C-alpha cells in the first residue's frame, strides 16, 4: 500500500558555519556542479513515485530563482514556497502551513522533512523511511556513532557512554500528515523548538521508528564540507 508523500525541503537557514569570505550566499544556494546545492536533494527525492507535492522554505531574495530551479529539478511536481522562520522548527511549520493551504494533504498522507544541507540523500532511503512510517506513524534514519562519546558533567567529570546505544540522526524524516501538523502547531503555541522533527514528535508522545541511515548522506555544516560535497557531486 502507498499513500501520497509530500516533501518539505528546508532551505531557510543562514548557513553561518559554512560561510566563505568571498561568497555571501547561504550554503544551500551555492552553485554546485550545475545547480544550487538545495536542488540536488530535491532532484534525488522527487523521483520517488509517491511524491505528490513539495514545499521549500526559502528566503525572499532567493524565491524567484529557486522556483525556476525547482521546476528543473522536480518537473511536474506541484510546489509552494514558504517564508523561513527564526528557527528550523518554525521553518518546518511555515512549510506545513503553506502545504495545508496549497495541497490540502489527507490526514493519512505522509510528509518527509529534509534538510537542503544534505544533498547526497538517495531515493532508496526515502522509500525505506516511508515504508516504516506507514507502519509506525513516523520514522527517522540513524547511523552508528563511530567516535567514543562522553557526557561532560557540570563538575567537569566525563561519563563514558555506550556507543552501542547511540545513533546520529539524519534527515529525511517521515510522518503521517495530521498528527505531525497537530504536534507542530502545539509546539509553536507552547514556544518549543527542537533540533529535528523526530525530537518534536517524541516530546509529543509519538517517538518515531528508527531506520538504518546512510553514511553517505552527510550534512554540509562547514565550508570544508561544502568543498567535499562539491567534489563528490562533480563526479556524479
Ligand atoms: N533551516 C531553516 N530555517 C532555519 C534554520 C535552518 O530552514 N531558521 C534549515 C537550513 O537551511 C538547513 C537545515 O535547516 O538546510 C539544517 O540547519 P543547519 O545545517 O544548522 O543550517 P543553518 O542553520 O543554515 O547553518 P548555521 O547553523 O551554520 O547558521
Ligand atoms: Mg543552524
């Protein structure tokens, strides 16, 4: 069984940590191998056969060119642009509200939220997440932690954590439309912010399922990451 899948691509951040002295654009709008960085994840995810629509959070000054790039990366997929919020959580809700008006997703539809800063995402990961979200209501991708990891106590003491129990969590993250929108609206009313949507759903009592993530699906955070991803995409 499959249901319509709506994509939310978050490209509303300032990209401060990846900023280069010679380029004022946030990382997701830097031109990489022929298209802006954000358009790579759009192209890779929109090829999934269940994708019914797409919302992009994007600052006003990039809206006109982004609309053109969206049409090229996801031809024929209805899309809507949404103003970014002050936080990632607020940007996600902004995109959901724009989708609610423009597409009226069904309560049981799925929505996948993805950071534009992860351009190497693949359709197979989205398909596995969607299948898990159909069963569990929500699913996030997690990868094993490879560094030894410690918690730094207030007294400066280190507590060594068991790596076996830890995962790094990526995007995309997939949820059923109606409970996801409701949880986001409640979090906004309560003034709560989260670093990801799975965390927001867990706080609402709907912790998502964990799906095996993809080590190649890394997030561009620094200017070194941007250089690395540019080299990878130039070869693709
Ligand atoms: N994002 C967003 N709206 C915000 C903040 C972040 O849409 N108010 C998006 C970013 O564009 C990015 C994703 O959320 O695709 C993950 O955020 P991050 O990697 O932290 O990007 P930035 O916040 O832009 O970078 P920085 O924290 O270095 O300024
Ligand atoms: Mg940030």
